[in-house]
């Protein structure tokens, strides 16, 4: 697997991040080149992984690399969201959950602090506050089981 294109100066080396993702998962990247298109900030999504090509919002390409978690999550989605996919929409959390786990592992591998624990704490508190605001008794919106 090889990253096609160049990286923005100051951002984490995308080839290194992709190599760590590939090594952690233990399965080679299936689509040859990992290509990334950086779209203008008006692109509504922070990123969108597609097999062999990822779209990233220009806001994720910061000089400090502070948004690298979005890029790594999209990389991970090439394995857990495209190579292997859920049975139906009720199991979408599996893709997102594994991509988030891989993202946290990779970023802890390249940073000097417990990035994953910090993000997990923020995410859990955010989830709890959102469920509390909606109302824990309101099963339509606060259940972990989708209403289809």
C-alpha cells in the first residue's frame, strides 16, 4: 500500500498513519493507493471514506495536525466500513465503534499523551449530557437500539 500525493506541511505524515492503521488491523490495504481529495471548507462533512478514495474537508488539514483524528478515522473506515460492512443499519455502530477504537490506538501511538482516554472521557460525557437533555425516559431518542 502506498499513499498517493503529498502531505500538507506541518500535518502528521499520512503515510506513517496509514502504515500504523494497516499494521494494527493486520490486513493489507485492499485498494492499492490511498488517495485523498481535500475539498473546500464548504463541504458539509469533515470527511467521507470511499474505497480507494477519501474526501476530506480542508478544515481537517490543520498546520498543527489537531484534526488528525478525522483523517485516521476515515482511514480506518476503509477496513471496517468498506472491506467489512454491517448486516443492516441497526449494526452501523459496529463500523463507527471499531473505526473510533482504531483511531484512538493510532493517535496514542504517535503522540506522547493518552489521547484515546481523553477523547473517550469527552465522548462519554457528551453522550451522557445529550441523553440527559433529551430525557432518559424517552426511549425513542435515548435508546442505544435504533427505532427502524
